[in-house]
C-alpha cells in the first residue's frame, strides 16, 4: 500500500498527464484509473477517492477548455443547458451515495476497462467508415449570440436521448464521481450527428460547469480535506497540462482524424485501466 504523499504523487503523475491527454480529445474521465489508485493502492476511504477523481477530471476539463473555448464552432449554450439539467440530479446522486454507496464498494475496485476498449474501437471504426464530413459553423455562433443553442439535424427522439444521457450523467457524477463529459460528447457525436470537435468541446464544458456541484457536495460532507488537496491538486494541474496540450493538437486535426483519435484514446484508456486492474489484483 502506498501512503498519500510524495509516493502517490510520483506514481500518479504520468497517469494524470495521460488522463488529461485523453480528456483533451475525447472528454474521457480519469475515474477508471484514479479511483482504483486512491481507493485500492493508496488505501484512502471511498468518498475521498471519488473526490480526488473529480478534482483531476475538473483539471483536465479546465486545461482543454482554454483551447476549445476559442473555437468558432463551439457554442457554450448547449453545455450550459446540459449543466443546469444535471445540477439537481447530481445533488440527488450525491445524497443517495452518501447513504448507500459504501455497501457496494467491491463494485468500485475494478474499472471494467474492456468496456472502454470496445466503445473506443466502435467509435474509431465509425469515424473511419464515415470519412471526412464538412464542419458547418452555425449562424448562432456568430459574435453577439454566444449563448444561443445551435440547431441540430436530429429528430425529437434523438434529442430526447441526448437529454436522457445528460440526466443520467449528472446523477452518476454525484453518485460515483464520474465525469459526464465523455457521455455528452458521444451522444452529440452519435445521436445528434455533431462534428467531433464541437462534441468534445461541449462535453468538456459540461464537465467544467457541472462537476463543481458534486465536488462542493463532497466537500460539504467533509470528504475533501487539506491533506487530500495537497496530494490531488498537483495531479489535477498535470491533468490540466495534458488536456491543454492535447486540445491544441486536436484543434488542428481534420474531422476524420479527430474521430479516429477519439476512439483510439478511449480504447487505450480502457487498456491501461485493464492492466491496472490486473496489477492491483483481486
């Protein structure tokens, strides 16, 4: 077991750079790596481990969003609307978690990395088959209408699916500390047929806006201590750096290349999580 402090920082630093890099091109959460590291390897209690994961995810989103915020295709109104929907559900998830989650801690000791491997592979294949698609700049993204929601070429049913995914993501954010940015990105990409860059940017902005609600709920219950911050904030800073660098790289990629990279990053994150599970053991 590794005590929180310099040892945990040394082990977690490379992983948090990778987490930020994955998030910058996909919005993917560091939860599958961070929670087992803090909860199983370092032996921290469950809820502080979840809080650490949320702080690192917020750092990734903050670093990447400094790039995507300047993208002409990014309109923050959608992310803001999603975050407002998620807010009460996040609080409800946290309330339920504080009462029930410790009964199911064994379910959180592994990350099921194979699910991410499968999903990432499917997303990469989708991008490969679709080829290059034109990235249309909505008129709503013109100066003076930054918070207008751009129209989407999708049925009401698909829009309903998107809002349902956002609602579920908000609940999971509070319940198990998992950032919902990747879920938002995927549902925009697949269900709403939005460009990859706009989808990832919206997912990261959703994380940036919604995740502090969950962090504050955990802090209010006393799960965010000074000792945890001393260990976690440097890791969150590294995740922010990784997110910033990968978002700069992604902002120069064509649509098809970004879609392929998104899938590859998610699959590789799943592979790393699976290896970590094997290393940790039962």
